């Protein structure tokens, strides 16, 4: 992975198009970190559901986060990852709810962050 300076911004180089890493013109590094947690959690959750033979019609993932605005460095303090799930068989909701609680410990991105960051995975059913 390469980062290159392009004017006053940094770009993460990618064959399909660079990502601008400045909040005003693209994604901030903090936003990319939160997105990485959400994406990883999504992959893990879908894998857990597949292993339990729980079929999905659809899944969407929403994330929000909080930072310590009082400190000089606005570190992440909380990440919420909300899965909105449409199950093929609604009787599997209890199993899908149980599976979401396994995500945090199986997501390498979440496990790589400082343990003081509160990470919450929530499932909502359609």
C-alpha cells in the first residue's frame, strides 16, 4: 500500500482509483478506520451466519462513532456497527442475534484497535 502527497492531501493509491484522505475532500483516516471495522465485522457476521446455515435476503451495515473531543488528540472512544438484516426464515432471529455477539472477537480489525475503544455490534431485523 502506498500513500502519496497530492497537493495538501494524501491519497491512498489503488488500481481502481485513489482514496483521498482528508475529511473535506474524501475520508479522514478516522473514518477509514471506522469503515474498516464495519467492513470486517460485516464479513465476519455473514460468515458466522453461513456457518449456522442462516440465509439472508439482504444485509446493510450502518456505523457511527464517537471521539474524545476534550483531548489534544481526538481518539476514538466508541464505534457502533448496526446490521439491518432481512432473514429468509424469520424463525432464525434468535440464532442471528446470538451470532452478532461473536463478531467482535472474530474480527481482526476490531481486535487490532486499542482495548479502551468500545465497539458495539447491534442487529436489527426487517
